[in-house]
């Protein structure tokens, strides 16, 4: 099944050992592109507003903004670089200690900015104390915002676990799987055993406490087990195609991200069609980006139905994990439905 033109705004894009679970969660993580952009914009906005005090006219205001930006921008970038470089060490500290470290680092960044202004002669008297306190307050605001963002992961992850657990134990899914296994016990005991093992693995993943992220290779392995179960149920009606890039398997994605998308493809593509449907899962790594696509054919005369809860959940958790670097697109075109996910490599 050709899926390269489904989302025309974008270009087309072996199992690996599971990566270790991440350590204690950071109160603030400064290593995301979106965080860097927002931090710089926030500090520049504060400097621009502060420059209004005492400014005489627009020209004077622009001169004040340029002077303050010349000190604030390097100081902000220094704060972000140090916080990102020490994230593994910070993760070992208690949340309160991490917040204090961020504020102290902000004070040092403020002193650094003041030193820059002093060196170039922009200030007559060096406001060391004021610069330190300004840096501390700005850092406290950034840390608080990032801490709230980190807490936002908790309800999304909880909803994901409940949603996936409910999907796994849907009565008709469970009964159909068990009936398929019973039918295979005498005809093909080995296949029946493999089917029950796949079902057990799905339940194990639904009941376990997932980390913030897993590797794409882990998600693919789980999706394979789900499709193996459904293959027994639907037989030739379910036509699965895999197009996997071995270099993409190490990308980090939200836990339980791929399986709900594959389940949707089966539910909306295969179940309503007497002739069955095609489901294609593809991954590709391009430079610093990994593209994941789940594509399925849709029965003629039927649009994509459903409330979109699973997709909304995946989209929200993707945004929390990768911020602006995580992209999610979905489109129905000419009887083919495609979900396209983009994550950092």
C-alpha cells in the first residue's frame, strides 16, 4: 500500500534491546528546543517592559532594550546550557533542592549579565545585587513554569494507562482472543500458546507502571503482538505491511503510543469491511528526525468514525514529551487514513 502522498505537506519518511527506564523525573528540564525558545522570549519580554521605565521616547526605549538584551540574552543562554548539561546530576536531587539550584543558578546568570555590561562600559555603577535578584526571580518563574509542565504529564499518563487497560479488557476483544485460542488448541497447539503469550504480554504492559518514555523498538514489539492476535481473528481480512528503518528504533516516544494507533486502524479499517483492509506501519529516520506512520484503508462510503480520544491522548503526551519537536498529523484521503508522528531521533 502506497502511503507517501497521504499527508502531502510532508515528505516520506531489527528490534533493539529495551533501553533502561529513565531515572527520577526532573523538576525542570531545559534541554528542549521549545523550552529554550520560550525562556528567551520570556526574558526578552521582561527586559522590554522594564526598559519602558524611565525611557524618553521610542528611540530611547530601543536603546535601553538593546543594552539590556545584550546582557540578558547571554545570561539566559548560559543558564539554559548549564541546567541542561547538569540534568543527570539534578535528577538525583530532591525536588526542592532542584528548585533552589535553579534559582541560585539564575542569580549567577544575573551577575554574569551585569559583568558583561560593566566590561563594555554600559553602566556607571554596577548593579550587582539588583542583577543577582533579577536573575533569581526570572529563574524562579522559569522553574515554576517548567515544574507545572512536568506535573502536566501525570494526568495524561494516568489517562493513558486507564484508556489502554480498558481497551485491553474489552469483553469482545478478550472473548474473541480466548475463543481463537480454544479453537487452535487441538489444531495448532503451538500457535494457541503463542496467542496466549501475546495476550499476556498486552495485559502486562497495560498493568505495569510505564516510565516517561520508551524506545520506538519497544512500541513496535508491542504493536506486533497486538496485530498477531488480531491476525488470528481476522485471518486474510487483515493484511499487515511493515516498513521499518533499523536506525529509527532508538527514538524515544511516549509509552503506549503506537499500539492505540494500530488498534484504531484495525477497528475502523478491518472490522467494518467484509473484504478486510490493509494496515501499514512504517518508520524512517532522516537526519535528526524519526517519522512514524500508521496507514490503513477505509471501506468505501465510510468515513473515519470515532471520538478521537486515543489520538488526542497520544497527541497530548507527545507534546509533553517532546514539546515543539513532536508533531502529530492525521488525514483521510481517497479511502486511505494515515496518522503521521514525528519525534526527535
